[in-house]
C-alpha cells in the first residue's frame, strides 16, 4: 500500500452526492465525492463526462455548501480536485448557482 503521509490534510473516506456546475451556471454532471480533505477531494463521475478545469461543486440540496474546484488529475470515471478560493467572482458564482438550484428544486 502507498503511504498517505505526503498528503497535507487528513482525508476521510466518505460518499457524498454533489453537482458539478459549469461557469455559466449549467449543470455538468452529478457526481459522488469520496475521500475528501480540507484541501481537495476525488469525484466519481458518470463515464465519459467532460469536466471543465474549473467548476463549482455543490454539496447540498439547498446549495449552501459550495466549493470552487480546480481539476488536478483525471481518469476515465473520476477526477481529483483541489479547492480554490476566488473571492472576487464569488458573488456572481453564487447568484448563478442559486438560480440554477431554484430551477432544479422547482422540477422536483
């Protein structure tokens, strides 16, 4: 087994459903977030999902938990991301996502 000691932040194995939201506020895919840490996570995706290099990960039905993500590695059905903070664009992102989530909730 490979040593995990090089990781800077403690990772936890978990399974958490999320939504990948593109820059226009469009839904790219649903995903499953696994082994998450304070600095990043791995996301399991439907096969052949095209994920942009930067996106917003929404982790709750109401959308109050969001992370700006940058893809650090890609495999066929998963990607690794690190969480990045973009203070300046945050407000725009949030309003985009709120609109998107409002549309999703309306459908349910």
